[in-house]
């Protein structure tokens, strides 16, 4: 039996090639993901080790909310002072103390445009602290020029200098939390910080200047302590802790710091690896259909051989084992090849993700034994599992019945049972998803129910696919018959000849398209909802803001800019209204009317004033308040909250520009976090909107921190990430679609082999080679369109049923069908059908007529 299994593997090399390729691609995805995860984790650890090289103890400042060392009008204060650094430096075993000052600085490029202003936390700024020994800062190796040593000097990371267009000797314009500043670029450095590599920036100042910008003279955020050879780190850490004040500072040994960072890196990379493995699992799941289909067809073609083996004494178990040995060998070969391809995928993943701004550090490829073993286990396991059921079915065929025919239709009883189970499972899935449509909380439990219902529904439709194939394929056949005559009719009949085989082939494509369609509908609906909500009720042309708050004097300048018709300054503060926490917006009601379309359901904006506020419909419902009610409310944060007697003088519809409540500027400003405006909305004069943003920036000193956003930019800021996320998911799901294409090719090729005699007879009665090619091609198209219709329909239903979960947190959410994308999916399925049929159709057309008629 073992020799028979080996002979079958080598005897059917061409027929098994596509199956091997499907397993190989699935394993390649798995192995590539595992190797990539290990490689990235090691690269981060290496980068962390380089940053911590020589650090025996790290002393960091602790920032306690509400503490006077956190933030005040003069800047942050810390407990790490120059005196403390000198005391630590004097301890036995201390080689050096490297003081660090941290902050943020946003650059303007050489053309004056701000860089990365939306993601300011990636715009790092720190001090360049040169060592006494060599005059260099070991954290930032110099690549050109030198480090900053005076107040008017600055250094940049290589990447930052390249992106901003600055060269050594240029004047660099930047801002921290105030007016724009200018300094001379004297050098560039290299850094492994992932935030910089992901699109951020790095600015270096001399230590006194960094303290002046971000802290106070003589204060630091961190002290990095290096030790002399032979010094015990734990003992040194304890001695340093004894020098620290009771509050405001913490000492951590270098070993503990490295351990903590390694754990954080492992957790972060594990999440990324798990996400990629989900898509790899989908690809393997699709591959199961192809493998099972292939072995079912191979066993059907070898039914005479199986019968003869049974007749000469082979038991059912031996037949099953023979097929499983064949599957094991196939899976082993495919897994080894897939692992090798996975190494290439892992190598190419990093530059691909970095091109999208991932900022992954460089490092050598890490190939672990675990990744190899898991790849082999997964590849062989999936192949054997998929071949097990066809093997059992082959062993159950009585020898005499198998000898009497080559290909039998599935027994009616088994199809009845399958259809009954499929109908029940599908019904359960539909009921679960309809229940999900009624849910509106959007919590984690609801999403888990939606995922469970989607999986059950998908499994049910896969089970029902043979039953559904007859009406849907017949419908497609009606069109092919009308358009292509006899060739179209023959293609339809061939697709309907074995519903199980057609269903399994189409299901592989259906799974990928279900996921792609569902995500496309959900993503498009969310994007449209955000776009609608971002500017809903807003009639202004521009929004002017600064992260740290817009100085009132600058904000008031906006109304004097030529071309500006109306402005409205907004400020916000916390509000606790009848036990419901919200945010109150302060604005001049008369000015606000000119830049927003605030619709009142009761009351009037003119009534808003001292002790009188308007609230949104949602807040009114949650707080149990209505127009005319009077309530005691807490206005302001924890430290300055005041209880005020407020009267509700209006209720308005939800508006993105205005928060849950509306008061006057004078009423809200004293309770805001700072004496600045949150934003200023600008309405341009008729025909003056174009280019007005440049005039506004110029009037406000063109600070790199300043954001002057059009309505389109406001929308893009809130919804821009969705399109990128969808494109990435499409790419990851593309592997499953590619494997499904291989399944179509495999099914058609083996189907042509089965119908060799039939094709010869068709040639004999008048079909030429072109007709044969067209028949096979149309059969492929019909199968692919069947899978596409099921996948697209199922994806739309799942997205619609799950829509309310998103609507709970996004009131403007409505299911929007991306008709262009859906049309492209159908066209893609059509193209897949045409392309997948090229080789099988050519093979069928080249068959010799007489030899085919005589084939058994």
C-alpha cells in the first residue's frame, strides 16, 4: 500500500501540482508571518539594546496628575536637578551621568509647510549631551557636521533633514508650544527610534536651550547612569534610590529596564503577528476546499484501481491509509517549499510596510525552529485533514459498484442530509445576524456575537452551495446560452454535472469575496458617516487651531484678514449636568450662527447667556432634562469645578462643531484648561475662499503648529485612515483569492481529464478547437460568477446586519453600498474565470479526437 501511495504521487504530478501550489501558498503566508514576527521583535530588541548600551541605572521623573511639578504657566517642573545629578555622579562605581530633556517640536519644511502637525507625539525633541571623553552623544551618532553647542544651533535626524529639505548651514524654522523659532542647522544624526522612522521627526538642542524650552534651568526628565567595570547594578540602583526625593523620581536598573522593554516589544509584535496569522488562516481554510476537491476527483478517477485493490484483499483502513500517506507526502513537499517562499515574504514585508509609514527597524532575518516546525505541522495537517473525508468515501465504495463506472453522482440520501443540515445551520446564522441588527450597544460582547453569527452563516451557505448551484448556475446558463448558443449550454450542463464539485470550487472564491465585500461595505459606510458627521452642521470654510490652544490675541486677528466675512471663536470646558459628564462649548451665539447650521428643536440661541445654556438632544435625553428646566451643574475640571445654577433655554440637534452643551465665551473661558481658544471657525466672503488659508497663516505668524483646515481637510483628518486600512486588508485577503483561482484551474483541468472521451465525441460531431476552448472558458466563468454572487450577497448581508454596532458610536452611520467596488468585484470574478480557464481550455482543445474517443 505504501508503494501504491508513492506511485500515485508520482503518477499524477500534473494533477497534484495546483493542490501543492495552494498548500504551498498558505504555508508561505504562515511561515512568512512567523519569521517576520520573530525578525521584527529581534530588530526592536537590538535597537533597544543599542539605546540602553552602557546604561546601568535609569532615573526618571514621575509626573503625578495635579502635582505642581506637572505643568504650570512657566512649563514643566521635575525633581531631577543638576544637584541630584552631581550627587549620583559622586557615588562609587558611577562612570558617568547622562542627563536628558524631552519634549516635542514641530518643524516647517524649507518651503514653510508644517511637517506632521497632526501626529505631534512623533515630533521628538531632546538635548544633545556630549560625553566628556569624546565630545559625542552616544545615543545619536553624528552622520554630518556636529552636535549643537549654542543657543542658536540645532541638529536633526537624517530622515528629518531629508524630508524637510534642510542642509547644514540652513536656518530651520520650528515651534514647540509657542511662537515660531529659528535656529541654524549644524549637524545630522542617526537614530533607531521607530517614531521617527514611522514619519515623525527628531530635533536636538544643546542642554541649556532644551531646558529653557521644555523644563526649567538645571532640571531634567531622565538621568542615564553608566557604571565602572565590576560594579553591581542592583547595589548601585539601591544606592541611587536612597538619594532620590520621596516623590517625583524613580530609579530602575539597566537589566530591569531591558527586561521591561523586551516584554513590551514582545507584546506589541505578538499582536501584529496574530493579526497576520488570522489572514493566513483564512488562506488555509480556502485551501482546504481545493485539497478536498482535488482528492475527491482523483479518487473518483481511480475508483477502478481502488476496487481492484479491495478485490485482491486491501481493507478499508488500508485504502484510507494509502490516500492519507499520499496526502502527507504532498503536504510535506508543499510545506517545505512554502517555508522557503515564506522567507522571501518575510524579507519583503518590512520594506513594504515601511513604505506605508510603519517605521520598522532594520535587522537580519530570524529563522527559528518553532517557525519551521509550525509551518510543517500546519501544511501537513491541513492537507491530511482535507484528504481524510474523500479517503473514507473511497474506502466505502463496494468493489463491484466501483468497477462498473468511472464517476458516480453523489447518493441522494447524503445530499438530502447535507441540504437539511445546511439549511438548519444557515437559518441559525441568519437569526443570529438579525438579532445582531437589533443590538445597539456596540460593546465587545456584541461584536463577538456578530463574529459568531457570521461564521455560522458562512458555514451554512457553504453546506447549501450544492443546492444553490442549480438555480444560480442555471440562471447564468440562460445568459450564456443566449449569447454563445450550444457552447454556453454545454458549459452550463458541465458545471451542473457535479454540484458538490462546482460548489466546493465556487466556495473557495466565495469566502474571500464575502470578507472583502463585507469589509468594503462596512468601511465605505463608516467613511461616509465620518465624512458626513465631520462637517455636518458646519457652514464655515476653515477651522483654525493650534494643539496647545490658540492665543486669544492671535485668534482675534483672524477677523481682520482680508477676505474673511465671519468668525466664531470656540472654547470648551468639562460639565457635569445632572450626573451626565459632557463638554460645554463657549461661543458668541450671534457669531456662531454665521459659521454653523445649529438647528434648535426648542428654545433659541439668542436666550443663551449668563446662567443660561442650550444642550443637545442626546444630552437632554441622557440627563432627563428639557427646555425650561433649571439644574445645579458642575462647570470646570476637578481642581476648579464650581457648582452653578443653570437654566436650559434651548435644545438643539447633534452637531459636530458644538459639544453636548453651549454657553457663552465669558461663561466657559474661566473654566477651560487654558486661557486660549480651542479653535476659530472662519467663513469667507463670496468667492474669496480659495487661498484664504495662506493669508490666515501669514496673519498668525505662520507657526508650524498652526492648522488652517478646509472642510475637506477636516473630513480627511477624521476618515483618512479607513481607506488605507481597507487597502491593507484587501492585500492580505488577496492570498485567499489567489488560492481560490488555483482551485478553479485545478477543477477545470481535472474535469477535462474526466471528460476526455466526451470531448472527443463533441469534436467528432462538429465542435472545433475554438468551440472547445470557449466551452471550458464559459464553464469557468459560470463557476466563478456563482461564487462571486454568493460572496458579494453574503458580504452585503453581514455588513448590513452588523451596521448598528457601529451606529452606536457613530450616529450618522448608514449602510452604503459601494457600487463601483461591487462592480469591480464582479468584473474581477469574470476575469478570474477567463484567466483560470486558459490552460485547461488549451489542453482540452489540443486533445486528439480519435485517441480521446478511445479513452477509458
